[in-house]
C-alpha cells in the first residue's frame, strides 16, 4: 500500500540533544513537507522540499534542519537551538504544486510526538 | 502565518444531526481544502474545491465556497459517532502556491 511512514511514534529529547524524525513515502511524490502542531492549534510549516537536494524554510524554521538526499525520504532534525520542541510533528507529501500539482491534496503520516525529558 | 480561521472552535451534536463548520480566509486563493484529523493521528484529505467552483459534494459531505466573502463551509449530514474528529480548512494562495496554509480547526463531537 502506498503511504507515508513516520518514525518513531514517540520521542524524548534530553537537554542539549539533537534528535532526528524520520519520514519516508512511497507515493512517488516530488514535494514533501514538515509541520508542527501544538495542542488545539493548526499546522505550522517548518520546511518543505519540491525536489531532491533542495528545500526551503517555512514559517517556523529556526531550530530545525532537514535534508532531501532521496526522493522518498525527508528527515527532520530538531536541534538544541529549538528551545520549545514539545509538539506533534507531521510529515506530508504531494505532487509538486509548481509542476501541475496545484489542485492535488497533501498526504500525511501519522505523526511523531516529541517531548522533553 | 495562519490564513484560514474555522468557526466554531468546537461543536457538539447528537448522532443523526447535521454539522456545519465555517472557514474564513484573507487572500485570493487557487483552491480550498478540508481535512479531518482523528485524535493523535495524521490529517486525511476530505475534499478540494477550486476557486471557480461554488459547491462540491462527496458522500455525506457538502462544501461551499464564496470567494466574494472569502469563506467556505463544510456540512456533514446525518452525522455518526465515527465523525468525531477535528476538521481543518487549508488554502492554497494564488502566487504562493507551493504552500498550504491551515486554520486552527473545529473540534467536532458526535454523541451517540
């Protein structure tokens, strides 16, 4: 079955530690996205990528980093510079909106819940 | 920045009743999308309506779009307990179409 897999489901971060959240898709989508969701809030865009080896900052990129070395994978690193990392992190993918995919939906994984120890 | 704003923030109804949720936005759009999120899960796409469309149906879902008022509504008819979830609207702006901008959502509770 095609879909998006996020791992782990739960993650705990110690003070001063970097942690990496995994996101893999087998939908053959060019575009991938990372969102942060706080309790009772909507989704805020952290980073997005429309093609391998290229990515752009979203609205709240400070304290986060990403890479896009393969089409299928878009890992997110929450660095020690992110002082309030506790949140639910969602990865999504879609056809590239800039190349004919503007009226295509995004497909989401089931999220990673990150907490501070 | 958040563009879509859903109203109400929370809605509680009885099974069998209809549920209506509204979304307002601020800029010109290519399309507006509605998503559903069950507790602790990812979002699931429900329906997309383009800026030149006024109404769209999918099963028990009906979405309307009024671009002059910059607003949309999602109607769920004959609701079921399984419809309990949060519902989000998301807009794809004209000229900034790489990104979707999500609202804060409406939390719907359907009581059996």
